C-alpha cells in the first residue's frame, strides 16, 4: 500500500487501478487501515490516481460504511472545495449504506448533511442533482424523515430531479418515467443492502481464516520449540550419562 503513494504518477495510477480491481471484486479484503492510509495520503497523489482511489473507496463505502465515520469531514471538504463528482459518489455511498445499517436518527443526520451541502452556493448543479437522488434513496427507507425536510427542497423545484423528489414526498401521481426512476432507486437500495450483508459475512469468513492460520502458525512454533527443547534435553542426558 505504501508504494501507491511514491512520487511517480505512472506508478500511482497503475497501482490505484489494481487496487480498484481488488476492491470492486472483493471489498471485504480492504481493511479500515487501508482506508485510513488512503485518506491520509490522498492529498499528495496525482489527480488521475485520486479519481480511481475515490472509486476504490466507493466500493468499500457501500459495504463497510463504518470505516468512513472518521473521514466524513475530510470527504465532505473534498466535495465542497473541489466539487469532485467521484468524491461525492463516495460520500453518497457511505451515507446511504450507513442509513441501511443504522436507524432513523442516522437518516436525519445524513439528510441534514446533504441539505446543508445542497444550500451551499458553491455546490455545482451536477452535485445538486445527485443530492436530490441521494435524499430520495434515504426516503425510500425513512420517508417520514424525508417528508419533515420538504420545505428545504422547494427553492430548487426548477430542477427536474428535485421536482420528482417533491412528488415522491407528496405521494403525487407519477408519470411512467418517474415511476421507473423510483423502481430503479428501490433496486439500488436493495443492491446496496445485499452488498452490506454479503460483505459482513465475507469479513467474518476472512477473519476466521486469518485466525485459523495464526493458530496453525502458533501451533507449529510451539511444536518446533517443544521438539528443540526435547532434543536439547536428550542431548544433555547423553552427555551426563557419558
């Protein structure tokens, strides 16, 4: 992991891409220490590599959101200061997955964060559109929490995605296109939930394998130590008898 952040743009990009392949296929192999190291080093990494790393982090965020609690402020700062879409997608995956494993209080907290970002004058229209969608995803799980924040969205109702969000809150009759969008959002929520559950199981499996390997190594060391001790004891007996 340390090699990823040496001052060599080509090397950074290649290793970041390799890390993305691993995270995409097996996010359970990415530990909290890996996530911490990426966040601690990301400011000194080339732009192209940073974008891949945010994709790596996104793969982990929607499976193991608790790894990102300590980095929430840093992730939000990258989104607000750099208007980085990939950073926002990572933030969104983290917020949605944390709602799935959390409760209504978590939903309220995450909605507040998203709405504060929505009202920031520096937030781009692309990110605002994604914020409306993220709020809708949260509303699919905790609609009452979303409904309570309805007034926060009215100022943005010229945005098509926002208008769809308001229709969802109001329970208004939807067009076929809007209904299809809701079904797509429901499907995405289901997929994220499956990934969270699957990753929890896979992490347990990986932990068990590691613990078993540690036990095997420990047992081998004990056996080797016992064998050496026994050999030494037998050798001393021979010396004494001679």
